[in-house]
């Protein structure tokens, strides 16, 4: 594909040399999902950074929901903050393992425990299954604070892409169901609005990653015939929420050259208008998920450093 001339020059050069496999998603369909999931599970897995212990745990209950826990070494002598994390994948793809590098880097550099959730995927598990899995994992984490060595007063949710949308939705559920109390939400290029009516949602019919057609597919897989109608609840598409007051402070970022640009900017502004402390970052010349796809370019390093900095400020990392 021809590259957008607005791309950051270093990103453009890296893509011209050979785009990462994780960005090559422009033919999503129900028929291709099984093969694509298998291929991505093999190609997208990343390695944890050194100095972090990683283990998997199955939550009690009929579905045996899995979480992947990253803990900095050595163990702290006092309770540490915790980030409950939700991976990306457009609601239809992804595993916690794909975020091993990110989750373990947060644990090491912020000084926190990260609990990454293997929520069930659409279309096999449509709304409300994914967000209820996320909320269940949040409640389990808060309830196990002492055993996990975490401070329940420094508990955050976060995610990227679909996971960012699920983090925003989980924050809404926690507010509306009376807890657990959250200190922060880290929303990286979050998938927030099923309506796909913003200028950026229409502009990027072709994109380095996650073009309009894939986004429409992801929402359709999650919501079925409800997608785009007035019947969609805010716990499925947080941009639908009429009231954003009472939510935890937020950091929202997004690339300039992606379908989510406008819905993310509007959500951050609406948070601020509702009295929620909100920081927004628009990364110039960046495509969807650029920091994970091309972690070595300068813009990605800036984004990663900023994520750590905002988490440390919000959670008081050790």
C-alpha cells in the first residue's frame, strides 16, 4: 500500500522497510478469524522484560477466567499500586501474551503489579461478555489486594484499542455498581464509539492498521444488529454514556492518522467538561497502535515514556 505522506518520517521509513505483521489487518471476516488468531498468537507474542516475575492464574467460577500477573522483583515490603490491563484486538483478537513486553515494562518502571485479563472474544462471546469478564477480574483483584500485595487505594484500569474501550467501560461499571474504587484510567487509542460517524472514522478507509472496514467488523462482532443503533448501552460503547461525572482521572492518547482520532479527542474533552481530570495526547504522524508495532522509533519511545510517567504520577509508583 502507498504510505500516507503525513506519517512521521521515521515511522514511514520503518514501514517502507517492511511493515510489522501485526499491522496487516484489512480483510477481517468471521471465516478468517480462527486462522488469524492462530497466526497472531504465534507472531505477536512478546517477551517480558527482565526483573519481572510473570504467572498465570485462573479465577474461580464456571468460566475459569485467566489473568496474567506481572510483579516487579524483588517483592516490595509495602503494598504497591496495581494496573488491571485489557489487551487490544478489536474485540475479536488478542491475548495477554501479546502485551508481555508492555505489561512487564509497566510493572518494572512504575513499580506496580499488572493484572492482564484474557477476556472472552466476540463474535463467539458478544456484549456484555467481554466487559463483564473485565469487571469480574477487577473485582477479583480488589478483593485479593492483600494476597496480591497491592494497595486497593491505588488501583487503576487501562488498555489499548479494544482494551482501552473496555477499560473505559469497566470504569463506568465500577462507578455505577458502587466499586471497586479506581484511582486512574489509562486509555490508549481506545475503541469507544460504534457509530463510526466522525470525520476520522470515515477518512481512514485505508490505513496502516485498523481501517474503517475492520472497525465496522469489530463492532458488528460485538453488538450484532444493534451496532450503530440507539439501543447500544454505554458499557458496550463508552462514547454513548450521557454522564461521565464521577469517573477516575484519565489519560487518553491516539494517533493522528487513525479511525479513533476524533472519538478519543471528544471523549477526553467530555471527561474534562464533566469535572474529571483528563490529559489528552494526539501523536502527530502516528497510526493506530504505532508504539507497540514499532517500539524502537523515537515517537514510540516518547509515548512509552509518557505512559510510565503518567502512571507514576497517578499511582505514586515505588
